[in-house]
C-alpha cells in the first residue's frame, strides 16, 4: 500500500521566551499557524525491516540524520514494528528557514505511518512521540492555528486567521535555530508580544488586530547576527504591508495581506531584490 501525506509550513504570529528551564530548553509561548506551502511525503509499505528515504532535495541528508528517518525509527522501536517503509520526500519548503519544514515532515511521517501500519494511535500519543524528535513537531501533528507553550509540547488549538495571504521572503542564508536561542539572553528581552490580544484578534476575525500584534522576540537576536534580515523586513514595510514579521528564528520574513491589490504591489516590489518569494494562502 502507498499513501501521500502533506507537510505544511508554519509561520509564527507571536513568539515569546519566558525563561530557561532546568532541562536547558527555553520556556516559550507562541502562536503558530499553517500556510499553504507544503512538502509531500509518499510512504510505501516494505516487508523487510528497513527505512529507505529518497528525496528531490540536494541539501538535506537522506539517512538517520533526517527527521523523517528519526520519526519512522522511533515509531518502529517504540511499538516493536517489524515492517519497513520506503519514503519519498518532495521538498518544497525552504530548509533552515524558520518554517519548521523538518518538523512538519516528521509529523506527517508519524501521521502517515499510523495509517499505513494501522496503529490506531491517538493525536496525543503521536504528539508525545513527536516531542522526542523536535520542539515544533507536536504542533505540526495537530496543525491549524494553536497557542504553543512549554518547550513546544503544550498545544492548544485556537481560531485560525480570516482568509488572506502570507508573502514569504527568504534571503539566501540558513539560520540555525540552536545558534539563535544560544545567543538569546532572555533576561534582557525588553518587549514581549501581547499574546492575549493576538488571541482576541483571532477570535474576532480582526485582521487589523492580528497584524498589529505580530511580534517575535527572536528578531532582535537574528537582526543583530544577520543585519540583512532586518533590512529585508524594513523593505517589505516600505512596500506598504500592514504586518511584517520574521518567522521562528528566521531568516524568512513574511507579510500578512488581505487585499489582492496590495499583494501584487508587495510581491512585485520584493522580486526586485529577493530571489525566493512565495505567495501562500493562510490555512484554516
Ligand atoms: P524550525 O522553524 O522548526 O526551527 P527550520 O525551518 O528553521 O525549523 P528545517 O528546515 O526544519 O529548519 O531544517 C533544519 C535542519 O534540519 C537542516 O540543517 C536540515 O539539514 C535538517 N533536517 C533534517 N531532516 C530534515 C527534513 N526532513 N527537512 C528539512 N531539514 C531537515
């Protein structure tokens, strides 16, 4: 049997860091939402006990370092599954971009193998496994829009943004999430997002309220280490976008737009100096 699973990218509407935990991870509070830019994963049953991974991407590993491999291996070892799987990853999400591409691939693999191998695991069980692979994986299991806390394991679904688009712009640099958190001194954070106001704006379907409350405490760190990302954000603001924010630890910067005329203006302006620009729908 063969099945396809979609692995959508996420953007952060807010990202706050509240402290550092005893286990070394940061205590986060963030609102994430999925966008219509997805990797596609083909999973095919194998009778022999192997995990074989192929991908059209020339820049990510296709061995045990890949989060897809880790997800399949974890599921097999936790539930003593003797079957194998052949996976093909069609990579469309930019890598190391702040869009959780790898985490979403891992989540899609867990969801897909749960179906392929008839494991009947609940979402909570899949989220618990996912948390062992990466902090963003539990959210990616659930998808939609959610308030995410702890180190990423506490996921509460909330109302998704009203219909609109995100314009994603990525400079040709890769940013390591570990490096950005490593350079963050959380006690020095001067301004925090108003997460409650963002939740209210989402509940009210208030697009202006959403754009006004976009805030990511990691911008300061990434902008310091990669000033070109700050410049990119300023350029997009200059094209007349209402709300512009860096996603995750960057370097992708996005603008939220709900009017087609504005979408075209920003897209055309951006294409002049940023090669990787994606116009994507916000997912419900
Ligand atoms: P996040 O937003 O969760 O911090 P990201 O979008 O910044 O994630 P990813 O695209 O997930 O970053 O990739 C980060 C690293 O993980 C890369 O260096 C890559 O080599 C490795 N990696 C392992 N598996 C995958 C995968 N399936 N897809 C993409 N990257 C992967």
